[in-house]
């Protein structure tokens, strides 16, 4: 099912100054710590601006990381509305098989609302400790790890808390989160199919692992902005929207600084953050769903950055001032300029020639081993081979104990995209007679891998711009395919 197009209109007709959006594009492209991948802006329920930086494209599902949590929260909202889950029920009550071994009073008293609000009582992230307690069942490990404080009293961003919420939903609905959301959210909003990574137990991660389009993120934000109503039909209760997006628990000690606190210090709802402006779902490296009730606007982004606050700050500095109270007149030229700019967004290609400066020479069939101290790339990378074929040159990455090959044809200019063996785009080439440097973008993720091969040394270096958080071999750097797909 392909998504129905969102209703759209020119920015000026909806009170949006296109010059402000152009200023944001200038700023985000100039910022050395932010690599933008997509942007969608909705105002008064209409799409006023959308663009994707090639090689990223509109219809491709993207790994949303912790923005997945907001979809899990939405799934919980449906379950609560249908009477399947009670927010004041204990988590343990849904898993009687663990009742005898979970003896800590705080663990036993932990409620559904506590894990939804990241207020399980643990003082810090518990993923590694819970996984160590039970490598096969993260939920059991989490329940066996006693909280440091009474549940509901303190905030700690904690992946197993969301996992527990998702596990409750799986238990009461009897179906995966994707199947639960399909008739209630995804199809009514016109989103259709999404993909969600699961673990060895078969449960979807809940806290991460959702792959969906930027369009899906924007539609979710618009549903929340409209208090759960879509095209005149109520999908979610207004009470759930209010509960999910208000601050249930403080996320930092009060500050006396004159400047606004960072956007992670404004409080936390049910898998949504409060922001300086409105509220948001967010995922690692710049995957954002920004809901701005005071401006009747939604902003969705995907990106790659290790400084998420930097991206948010650019939004506040450039996009918020672009939202005016009334339609603008005489802005047709700016609207047209913005449309042209958005249609031609692209990430700069990596420098390099598509062939060695002096022909094939010793490059054809050359093999490369990881250099000493090369620890910034894929952990299982064993080496690389450069091969020459009828269609040009190919960089082959070799990983794992069985020498699995990932063949990456080099571009003849710009980015060369391929769907198999997994969705990638490659740019770069030979920067001199001794050096091949290629950038590999894994198109269903935010991640870029930089690989450099030195002919004279026979070595390669590999470095992630933003390190994948789920680990695993390169062949898993894509959206799950089929029900058996697993992150484990």
C-alpha cells in the first residue's frame, strides 16, 4: 500500500515564510556536525515543504532509533482505550510466569505507567545489566533487577522500560506491534507497511528498531497535533494524547541559568519528550518528530549527527520565526525558490576518481587487511578486495569468520545506489595512485562508513560517522524483511 499524498499548499498561503525555511537549509548544510537526510514541514494540517538529500529518497523506510518509542506509546494508547491494559496495573501482573522469582518489592510494584514514563525507579540505563541477568529474555532480566528508588519517583532513560511496555502489549494483544498498529494507525493515516526489528525472543524491540518513512513520522505528529482525530474520525482518545505528551517526571534538576535549558531537561511524558517549544519524539542521530501546538505545525527530520541539540537549535533559530499568524502576500517568488531548492537537495559526493590514475596496475585484485589500531569501523570487518570488471571497479568488503562479501560498485561520479545485496549508495574513488577512499551510505539507516585502502601498506581503515547502536554484521544494515527478521 502506498501512502496517500498529504494535502499540501504553498508556504505563504499557510503563513510560513519560505525565506526562513531557506535560511534553515543554508544553516543545516553549513553546520559541520549535522548531516541532513530529510525534512517535512506541516502547517495547519497541510504539507508546506518537503525534501530529501540524495541519495536519500522519500519512499524509503529509515531506522528511527528511539523515535520508535513514540509509536510504541501510540500502540499502548490503543490498548488502554480498548480496555486491554490498565496504566495502574503492575507490569508483573501480565507475566505470572515470573511471579515466584521476582521478589523485590519495588520490582513487584512497578506499574505500566511507570515504564511508559521512564520512571521504573532505576537510577540509570539498565540494558546491559538486564541482558547479563538473562541474555535470552530482556524482560525477565529487567524484572529481576531491583530498582534503586520507588517506581514513579525518578527519571532514567532506560531501554528495557520501553521494552517492558512493548512486551505487555504483545502479551495482551497476541500480535506483533506492527500488526496491532496496522488497522488502528498505519492504514487509517495512509502510512501502510512499516518494519520493526525483533530480538531472539520474537518480540519487537519497542525502544528502537522501527523503520518507517519521514512521511510516516510527519503523519504521526499531525495525529497528535489534532488530538487524535484524523479526517474527522477519532483514532485515539484526546485523554491519551494529553497524558502521553505532558511532563510526568522531571528529567533534570531545576536550573537557575538565564538561558533556556537544553531540550532534554523539560520533562518526559509517555515516550515523548517535552521541548522548549511543544513536545517531540526523537531518535539517535537526529530522527525527530516535533509537534508545535502553539504554531499548529509539525516538523519531521531524519539526519546523522552526534549533536542532536545542534539540529534542534537550528530549528528553533530558523524555522520557528518563519511561522506567522496570517497568510503572507507577495511571497510567490520565495515560495518558488524554496520549491526549486527542495527538489535538488543532495549530500556532496566524496572526492575521487572512478579509476586509478595510471590504469589498473597493481590495484586489480589487490587485498587489504585492517591496519593496526583501526577500531572505528565494523567489528567483524576482516579486510577488503578491489576488483575490476566489465562495468568498472568494485570495492568488496569481507567480514565475519566465513569471509562474507559485500560488493560495492564504485561510482563514476556522484552517488551510485544499489538495492542488493542491501540498500547502499557509494561515492568516492582514487584520491592518488596509492589511495582509494570510498564513502558507503546504508540507505535504510542514518549511517555512513568511510573506507580508505592504502596500496603501498596493504591496509584499510574503516570509520563510522555515527556508530550503529544495534551492532551486528553489515548485511543487517537494512530494514527487516519478513516476520523472521531479528536484531539478535
